[in-house]
């Protein structure tokens, strides 16, 4: 017999759709629409919805980059102005967090994923900053993966 505690909570469709639309807006460089959608996720669905949006971003990253589940990623950080590689210690903390969440998700390291999510807290301003970075980072990775795929086909 399963208890309610062991029954998975269904994804919030509003949070998932808003995350998908925010990713599309970010890909289209429509920062205003992306920001509005990200704010709506927190405002309308709370932290459960934020978690669903983060999972949606991670799924999108994994789908577009093609990394199989269980892959141990080692993401490279680049200077935002020069494009040169930089150590993690010089990258924006929100980007490092987003990268670590994606790494944990792709590796299927549930414990690390949950710890990173819990460490986010529930203060709206930092939550929005981190979710915004997640959306922007995944959008950039999707565009890069699509460009690489198109280049390989030509």
C-alpha cells in the first residue's frame, strides 16, 4: 500500500507551459516576455511550480543537447564579454547554480538536485534571479546545440 507521501505529485501544467514559453521567448531574444512568464511561474504556482519549471528546463536541455541520462557533465563557463573560458569561481553564482542543477538532473543525481533546489530558498527575488538564469542558460544551450546540428548537416 502506497502512502500519500510516496505518491508523486503531478506536474503543474501552468508552470510547465510557462517555462516552455519563457524558453522560447529567451531563444527569440524577447527578454520582456521571458521575464513576465518567469515571474508568473513563481506568483501563480509557488515553489512547487518553480521546481516543475526547473525540471522542464533540464528536460529541454537534455533533449536538445542529446546527453543520455546518467551522463556526468562538466560544463565550461565563459566570460560574458570576451567569450573566453573562465574558472567556475569567476562565473556568476546564478549561472553556477543553474549549471549544477542541470548536471545533477542529467546525471540522475536526485539527492544533489533536491539539495540544490532546497538551497534556493523561497525568497522571491533570488528565486526569480536563479530561475531567470536557468531559462537564459538553457535557451543559449538549445541555440548552440541547434546551430551545431545544422552545421553538421550542411
